[in-house]
């Protein structure tokens, strides 16, 4: 879905971390289009100009943890109505 944007982040990660550590970057079409203090501001402000789903919000931090997600499903909860 955001293959190009993620590749762009990874290839520029060191440079971004030097300048924007701890910020939230908005990336669209292999271009950095916004820098924000938190993810909510990044989303709310960017959706004023771009359709949601057309841009990626990425926390700017070093290492693979910045772009790796682990989902565990050990504790499934069953909901009944």
C-alpha cells in the first residue's frame, strides 16, 4: 500500500533522524510533505490537502523498530451481543 513511501523513509532514515528525531513525518509519492509533533496533528492537517489513504505518517526514530510492527494474538477475546 505505501511501498514507495516506506522505501523512501528507509533510504533517508539516517538523514531524517538527524533532523527530525521524535517528530512525525508525512510522506507522499517519495516526498516529505510535512513534519509534525504528533501523529494526530500530522493526520488532521494533511487531510485538509490530501485524501486519507494517499499519504503515510511515519514516526521518525532510528532502527528497524521505526517501521516494524509485531501483532500477537495470544489473548483473543470473544464478544457476544
